């Protein structure tokens, strides 16, 4: 009976560890030179833009998700996106109430999670109030690239700075440009430990079940 139980547990763990991905996996490298702005710039429309984050317990269980408000500037040359800077105010980070059930979180609410994420365990907003993304390169999406973003046509690289750590990330995106508007859409996954966000990776064993993977969904609208 003991052998059967161990086998059953192993199978169960294998199943939950393989959550179906709905995002692209960002590749990462060291900090790169930021692309210079052109004379044609577009301001991010904060009210119409969305940066959504989703975090999980290991195996993709119990997803928590929410948004932050974002400002910034995108730059175009000859009809192509060439540079940009996005700044998310972590003080505005809000966890969606529907993703937290107090009945299974020992009474903790989405507001409690907001406070924890803003604490020194994670973002430490008292010292680091914002997360910044500076574009370093935009290229046509390589032929044959499969993306979770429908209509993806570009490959965007940029320096993502969280707290005091900067890592360059690359991901597919759909970029649409008109005379007076830019729309950038992307869905990608990063490993939070690349930025030193290691809470749950050590210390109290009850916290080890927090996944290191975080999904980011960008829907950025910028107007001239």
C-alpha cells in the first residue's frame, strides 16, 4: 500500500507541475544599451493601457492576478517602433479580489496580498516604488516563431529593472502603428529569482510552494 501511495503522489505531482502555458517564455541576458528615442514619440495612455501580472503556487495552482498603472513613452522611426520606456508604479499594484478566496487563505484578502507584495519580502516599495522597462531593440519576429500572442509580428528586447537589479528580456509582441496610435500586446513569463525576488524559495517550508514563474501581460496604448 505504501508503494502505491508513493507512486500515486509522484504521478499527481507530475500532472500539476505541467500547467498549460498561455504565455511565451521570455529569454534573458545581461543589461544592454538602451535604444535612443526618435523625434516621433507617443505617450502611453495610462487609462487605456494594462499591465497584468499572474503568480501561482507550484504546478500552476491557485493563480493570483492583478494590475499596475503604467506610464511611459514609445518612439517610432519610418513607421517602426524603435525605442520606448515603460514605468509601472508599484504603489498602484492591485490584486483582483476574484483571485483570492479568504475561505482557503486563512482569512487573508486581496488587500492583504497587496500589502505583502509591496513589503520588503517582494518589491519593497518604500525603497523601490517603480518597475521600469527600457527597450533596447525591436526586430521582426523570426520566421517560424510560434507565439501565444495572436498576430505577433515583432521581437522586443529591453532592460527590465526590478528593485536594484536589471536584466534584459526578449519576447514576441504584436505591434500595430497608425498615424496617431501605437498598440503593443505581449504575454510572457519571467523567473522572479532573476531579479532577486526569492521569497518562498528558502526559509519557511510552507512558502516553498510559491512558483518562481510570473506571467506578465502587456496591452499598451500610446497616443501622439
